[in-house]
C-alpha cells in the first residue's frame, strides 16, 4: 500500500487555526506584573508645597512635572537639572514641546526669585502653560497653620 506524500493519516485533517490560549495567558501575567509594579515606580521629589484653596485641575493624561526643592535643586521629572541647563532641557524635551504645558512643584520655603527664574526659563523654552501644584487646605486647619 502506498501513501501519497501530501496527505496525513486517514480521517485526520490538519489544524489551520492558531491556538491563542498560551498567548492570552502570557499577556494576563504581564498585565498583572505591570499593575503591581506601576505604583512602585511613581515616586517624586519631596517638596513642602504651599497651601491654597482651589479646585483640583482634572488632567486626562500625565503632564511633565518640574520640581524645585528647598535646597533650590531643580528636577525635570525625576532627573536633576541645573538651573542654567533648564531652558535647553525643556527645549529638547519632546513631551514638553508637544504639550506646551508643564506643572511646577515648588517648595514653599523657596525665595520668590528662584521660582520666577524657573518660570522664565520655561517660558523662554516655549512652554506656554505652566500649572502650579499646591496642597489643598484641609477643612479643620487654617491656611498657613502647620500640618499635623
């Protein structure tokens, strides 16, 4: 008995569909890993923010945050940048140039001149909108009173 080369065993057909179950399993595991690690990645520069009575701004996407701590160190996201290089860094940052908007996260103990200098560097870099991040005043505490 001779078998033809292109045919399998009698009564069996080749499966022409892709089994996606293993791929879905791998994707679900990766999704769980990202969901667990994402909150751990988001850390920032410790800044003592001023308080203000204002309604929070709803942002549909993450914006670039420019932080200035009490020691007058400037951070673009999480990367420390000297104030002299700030304008160039903002000018070459793709996200800042695409959005034309950043948030300023400045310590309340900073001299006014330092904050103005950072804001002027952002303006010279072509950033048209600059949002100021503050801590909300809690209902049981007067404005300017120390936090507990």
